[in-house]
C-alpha cells in the first residue's frame, strides 16, 4: 500500500519538480518535503490541500483515500456524486443498489467475453 510520502514523491516526480522547487512553491524548506516523502512528518490538512493543488491531484489521492488521482478531477463525475450525496439516505441507497447492479452486469459481460 502506498503511503502519503510515496504518493507525494510520485506526483512530484510526475510533474518534473525537485523537492526544492516544490518547497519554494509551498514557501518552506526542501528538507520538509523530504520528511513528508519519507513519512517522517505528517503535514496539516491545509498543506495537503496546497500540495494537491500544486501537483494537479486530489487530497484524497495523496491521503490514500482514493486509488486514482483522476476520479475527482472529472467535473461531471464530481457533480453527480455531489448530487447523489445531497439526497435523502433512502434515495442514495436506491441509486447505489442500481449502480451496483449495472457494474456487476458490466463485469459479468466482460468476464464472459474474455472466455470466448
């Protein structure tokens, strides 16, 4: 399982930034970024939000709450999830039940197609 530090380092490198460059943007020292990446120090949630914005990812991804850093960057998907979340619990349960059924059907069709 990836740690915060691992995800931070991977995102920083994917953006082609050095620890020093990221530290300057964050108005801190490169040694702080190194400590974050080695999981020696945990940043505040405000710092996590800033890092996510600088690196073009989400706080959820950096914190390990999401496996992909792309899901919540899709504005249509995010809007839909927010709309579902605003519904009463009974309606959310119905939507999720139906969504689970559709996902199960797609997975079954995909598995069946691969056996041909």
